[in-house]
């Protein structure tokens, strides 16, 4: 009996279980606003991502139920299980183990909400299958999830002779774009805003904001470089690594390389044919060094942020049964998730997005003045100077405070 697939699924299930016990963070919360609060991408708030990652989490929540542990487990288990699919296609157990470990490694910040795990799974299958239509479609889905992979897709089409499916996808894209532009202009506007306008503005405003090698970049590079070096030794073909190298250049141009940006490289590492002994040793090192994912994963890998997230969870749960409109003044969007309350003013206070989306900021202030919230949840890193006039403090956690609007004669706070 071949125990490889059960073993790979067991690794994914264990990892998913451990991550299911962690609190929601601001990015994960953004991706889950629709299922948990009814606030929709574009209509109610703006992101700097395409809607694919939001639709992925929305589908998961509809299948397993809109509970943080359930959705977290489903996400990590399904994405990790792509390693078992890869093994079924190729019979390459070391490569499957490499992917299964890398795609969910906390050293690459896979434990928080990020957009990079889905492209990793798509590219893994794209590189493994022989059918050009399936392979190209997987790569296209990766690009639709994260458009920064488009410069990598172009040479892959030539390398793997995906011309026919690529032309079919290009034709479909033109038709869909024309339909959205001429028939569903508001949806086109939301997609353009989040996929092009805001990312472009963010990249422009980062000049001088991030110094060379901030604290989060060296640990991620130290972790993935041994994997990469051994993978290159196993497959020293420059044309194979060209798409991955192009993506590295693209993300470097954004001036911010975080651990999660490196997760998609797991697909190329897995397919490179690393020596089995080294693969298993590095996989064991991963689990030993991260404490077998036991304990507080947030505190171990993102010290300081863990306490802010815990405080945000507490005030969100406190607000859950409180009637009235709530607004979160700060980057911790997870308050909306735990409170199960919608984003009220067409702009969630996610850092960099809120600073660059001046149009929504102006609209948000106008709506606020006409209809101020009944509750204000103040979290770390606020963008608005909320002075508390007309409000009273009613709850607090270590890093967060909650204010309730004072009721005047004739007011109905509900």
C-alpha cells in the first residue's frame, strides 16, 4: 500500500489544525469580509488585490461555515493538499514534501492572511502536468490572483509551448473586459481601482519609506535560500528558473519583500528534483525550528503584533451583540470579523490603501458627517485623529478602546 498520499494529507491536516487555532489578522480579515460581515469587495471597501482571493475565502466559508477556525483549517488543508495532487501526477515524493512544508511554513508568514498561497498551488500543478490546457489555465489563475505574475507568465508560454491555450485565454479576457467596461462599468471600476490604481499609488509612495532589509526580510531569505540553492543544484537550467527570477525582480521593484511574497517559489523548488535526503532534512528542520507549530504561532513569528491582534479580537467579540453601526479606526480589520458588523463608510482602514485612496477617504468623511457611527473601535495605527467628542469610553483591551456615541434628545442610536 502506498502511504505517500495519506502522509502528505496528514502533514497538511496537522498544519491546518494548528493554524486554525490562531486569531484572524488584518489581511485575513480583509479577504473574509464578504462571508463574515456582508461587506463586498469594491462596493463597500477597497483592497489592493484582485477579487479572486476574496472569492476563494467566500467559497470556503459557504462550504464549512463562517467561523474563523473552520475557514482557516479549510484554507491551509486544501492548499497544502496540492502537494498530494502533485505526487499523484509525478510520483515525486521529495518534491511533494518540499511543497507541502514550504507553502504553509510560518517562516514565510503562511500563518496570516496572504494572497501568495493560491498562486503557489496553481503554479505547482502548472509545472507538473503535461496537458498544456490545464497547465496554462493553472498559470492564468495564478496571474488572476496576483497580477504581479504576468511578467512571469509571458516567458512560460514560450518555454512550455502554451500558445493555443494562451490565445484562448487572451481572447476570453478581451471579451470579458469589454463586457465589464461597457455593460458593468461599476464592477470594472472596482477591479481597476484595486488591481491597478491603488497598487500603483502604493509603489510610488514607498520611496524612502522602507529601508534596505527591514527586520522581516532577512529571516525569510535565510529560511528559503538553502531550499533554493539545493533546488538549483538539482536542476541547474536557467530557462526553468527564469519565470521565478522575473517574479523576484517584480516584487523587489515594489520595495517591500515579505516572507509571504516568497511562498510561490515553493512550486519551482518542488519541481526541481532536489536530493531526497536534503529535502527531508530541511522539512524536519522547519518543524523543529517552529516548535512543531505548538504554542502561540503569532507571538513566535511576529512578536508584538500578536498582542494587538488579541486585543482586537476581544473588542470585536464584545461588540458582536451591540446594536448599531460600528467603525474601526485603525488597521485591525479583524474587529469587523469578530463583531460580525459591515464596513460602514466604503473604506476599511488598511494601511497604505487608506493613505492612497484619496477619493474614498473624501467620500468616507462626507458620509461620516451625515451619519456618524454608534460605536468607534480604536485600534493601533489609526489614520484618523478621533478626539472622542460626543462619545464615551465603554470598553477596552490592552491596545484597543471602544467608544459609544452619546444619545441626545430625539436621537435613536439603534
